[in-house]
């Protein structure tokens, strides 16, 4: 993601376009634009905190114009006791 006008909170931070997955680990057709706080890479499955106030707390900036942040990289996903293969 590239922004032509940017708030100072985004300086030095990457914005990621993240596909939202359903319970089976497949894309559900929606997406979120997230601030990457963990240095995740393309194709990795990540854990997203999608709630403005909590996302701003992660960044330590209570007035930042941020809604969603990546807070972790998922190593494995288990659904109904079975491990789901994650595309990398």
C-alpha cells in the first residue's frame, strides 16, 4: 500500500492489504488495510487486531488514525481438531 498523504504515525511503518480468512482458513472475499507491527511477509497468515482503540494501544498512540494492526504471524491453524494447511 502506498499513500500520497500520510499521518506521521505511518512514517516508517508498512501498510498491508490483508485478505480476511473464514473459519476453514480460506479467503472470504473481504480484506483489511493493516499497520504491520511484526514485520510479516507476503503470503504469511497473520493475526489481526481489528478494533480501533485496541489497535491504537498496540501502537502506543491513542489519537492515531488507525483501525487494524497485524499483531502476530500464525504458525498453524487447527479447525475441529484437524490442522489446516496455510498457503505461504
